[in-house]
């Protein structure tokens, strides 16, 4: 498995509509975690069917993930089974941790910036693209070419990222800013107005769904799709938000409200979505259906 492929799949989608590869990874992460037991391909195809993915497209997506090494393949008689590859599972668990933890901690800050300085040769442009995407998801922004900064990025994940993608020259610093001019000020590296708009759009889109969830007006099939969709949208927003300290944010910052909407929908729809997954697995793998479970925002991956 190439790091580039895994990172591209792991990051939020940039296209409109359902991405079957992304959905497969999300289903494994949300309902088939903590086990290396493989699932039959027919069950994965049935699960994707609830999202409007045709069997042909579903099988093609599964095959691509397997060829890239993201899914491990095994055979039991004439049936084909798939499980998450260990490296892919670890990367997805890191992503899950950031998704569910984002916006929950206090924003107290010691004034130190985590800074990544790196150099990637022109002939490794693909690697540079992957590195930038992953740094952005971890909460970094580019202050200068090859200089990315964040107030809260996880140091261990940063080092692991640099090691995993094979950057030949890089330095990670924790330091204060003593002087900055123009766009050299790291606080100008993020478009806070655009981030605010993203949160407001999230709230406008999903507050009505939350009301329906609260009233019990969502069925299990809809719950499975809606839960994945709301998580996808949430992930896209937080991939642009550096989680700046409160004293550096504009008044009325909308993250707490939006985070509450996400958490309440994700947690409330969990049992219904799990029921739907069990239904579909029972048709193709009855013995495995009982192993289905759902996680909540309180379940922080280790």
C-alpha cells in the first residue's frame, strides 16, 4: 500500500455525491471496529446499496481498495471476504479521534506554535500534495512555502505523518512568534470568515434533521445514511479549522453550537444505524451480524 493512496482516501472527499470507497472505510470505522474479522463482499455491496451505490460500482470500489492494499482479501470456499489492513485501520482510527474530539477540549493555549518546516524536491510533487493535505487536516496552515504552523496540532501524529510519507528533510518546532509582518503572521493563515460560514451552513443543514431525530421520525435505513453524511460534513469543516484559542477568535464563534448538533445526531442515530447494518449483514453473514456495534463521540480510539 502506498502512503499517497491511503492518505487520499482517508481525507474528506472533494467531489459531490457519494464516494463508494470513502463510504466503505466509514462503515468499517463506525460499525466494524476493534475486530479483524473479515466481511463478505456481498454484505459490503448490500451496505453500499443503502447509499444508492449500484452493485457494479460497489464491487469496483471494493476491488480498488483491495488492489491498493487498504483492504486485505481472503477466501472461504467460493466467497470473498475483506478486512481493513492494519496500517489503514490505524490511520482511520486517528482520523476518528480527531473527528469526535474536535471542539470538546478547552482552548487554553500556552502561546507556543507547532511549526513544521520541510523540503520536498520538485520530482516528488505527489508526495508534497499528500503532505499538505494531511497537515491541513491535522490543523496546520501554510505561513510560508514549506513552513506550516498550528497552535494545537498533535506532535506524535505530526512526526508519524512525516515519517510515513517519507519526507527526506523536515523539522518540527515548538516556539513563540516574536515578530511577524503581513501574511507572515500565522493568525492570518486561516480564513476565519469562510470557516464561520461552513459552521453556519452545517447548522442550517442539520438542525432540522436533529429535530426529526429528537422526535423519533427517522427510520433505520435513513439513520445509516444520515449518520454517515453528517459525519462527512463535520469532517470537511474541521479540516479547515485550526481550533484557535478562544481569546483569538471573533465573538460568537459558531463551533460549539455546530459541534453539539453533530454529536447529538451522530450519537442518537447510532443504535438505529447499527440495527440497519445488522439487518443487511444477517442476509449474507448471520454469524457475523451480532458482532456489529456502533461507536459514539464518547468512544475515543486509543
